[in-house]
């Protein structure tokens, strides 16, 4: 199994809603990532988890709250989002978080629309 | 801070034509360089990577890329494209700081007409 699975594939939410994005991998990878990709823009790193601990937070607003309950799962909790947060949210994993030449395996993403 | 430039935003080629996609990065230290590809409706996947050794790197599906340190470039090439190469191609760089912080270029959409 060389897949990173993300659910849901699509999500529409209001600005007062609370929702969660889920990501799962069974490759034994110990590093997991959240990226955000706006339309016609490149993916931008949000968070890096290494061995279930948050290692990098790229100054992401607190309305995005990541969680790594175990080595196979990564969640992104969403609360009080803004319309400009609408984007494709990509999860990725790699065997380890360093060295920096590690290959990333990406999921297909969750397309989020905030109304 | 690192940045990556891909100057070709859209490229249209006929089958069997040769391909070269430009990628330049700005970072003075040691870098690891990647090309990722996203086929229509599919997830991002690694095409090839360079981190040391021979600056000419061969990847999957007949792609190769050449790292030219003096030009801060990592251009992607393929001698003869196929219709199935239609995809978006992203160049990415990661400074060798011991952590994965990939910075992506803006991407190049390649359309290969049969």
C-alpha cells in the first residue's frame, strides 16, 4: 500500500462551522505534512509532524488545528474559517522528516469551500 | 528564504516533440531539488530528484533533469513527449537543513496534442 488517503474529497462549510480533514497512510512513514494549494498556485507547507510531534508550523492561523493521534493518522481541525481559506488541502507523508532529500507521497487532497 | 521560479506557465507540444521546462531557484546553500508531476485527476507524485553526485538525473517515464549549480537551475527534459505526459509539472527545492520544507514553483501546465 503506497497510498495516502484523504477524506472527505470535497467539503463545503460555513464560517461558523467546525469540521475536520482526515489523512491516513499505512506505509510506516513517521513524518506527515499538511499543504495548502490555492487555485493556480503551488502547494504551500502548513505543518510538519515528525514521530507524532509537531515539528514545523509555518505561522498558520489558529483556526487551523492539526492533530496526529498516531503514526498512521493526521487530522486538520477547522473552526471559524474565512472564505479566503478555500483551497485544496493536501496531506503528504515521508519515511522520516529529514534528511531533506526524502520523497514525499501525496494524497489527492480535500477541496474545501468556505461560504 | 528559498524561492523557485518556473518561467513557462503553459506549454503546448505535439507528440514526439522535445520538452524542456525551466526551473530556477534562489538559495545560496546546499539544496535538494525535485520535480513533481500531477496528472489530471491524480495526486502529486515524484518524477525525479537530485541531492548529490551526477548532476544529470534520470527519472521515471523517460524524464531527466540537469542541475547546473552556477546557473541555479534544474531544468526538466524529455526527448520525445507522449500524449500521456499531459500534466502539471512542479519544480521544488528543499534547503539541506535536515528538515523537509519543500518550496514549490508555480507549476507548468503541459498539454501534448496527439
